[in-house]
């Protein structure tokens, strides 16, 4: 077997590792049953599904029908921008509230794109803030600080 599509193969390996890690980590929690799920049930099966998907993707990368693709050089700048914006957003959530934090997260992580556009970043950020409000605040009833703490809720 020859590794024809390096991108598919290594992304499959990454999915396998992440899925197996989540499934293994979920075993520390009570599993329950399908009818009465415990806190570890969903992450365990989600991890298993991710690992199986990884196997399928990795096998597709070594298939004889795979298109040839090489791995490009890893771009550390993009990784730092994305991980840094997520970490900063997580640490600022209590101070800036959900609306401002999600908006900043989307705009900051948009700088990682090679085709960055302020207009698209702002439209996407507003759309995601609306989705967060609809899904998590209204739909699930989760309690987050909505606005910055210095403004008051």
C-alpha cells in the first residue's frame, strides 16, 4: 500500500486519536444505558463515531483511487491566531458577556483566513451572536452573563 493522499491519511489519524481520547476520557464517568444515559454515554459514543470516521478517512488516503495530495508546511501563525482567540474568549467571557465575547472570537479568528474581509467577518460574527442567543439562551435556557459586567445586566 502506498500513501497517495497525505492530507486524508493524517487527518484520519488525527480523528482516530481525538476520538479514542474522548472515548477513553468518557469512561471516567457513569455510562448508563441508551434509555437512561449517564454523563459519559454521549461523549463515549461520539468519540467512537469520530474514531470510526477517522479510520474511513485514513483508509481513503491509502486507497488506490485516492487523488495524490502532499501535506503543506504547517502554518503556526494560523494555529496561534485560532487557539489564542479561543483562549482569550474563554478567559473574557465572565467580564465581557456572551454577546461581545462571541463577536470578538469570530472577528479575531477570522484573521487566520488568507482571504480576510472585515465585512464578512462582521456579518458572520453578528449571525453567530444571533445563533448563540437563539440556541443557548432561548432554546436551552443556559445562564451566561449576556453583557459586559461594567454595563450591568
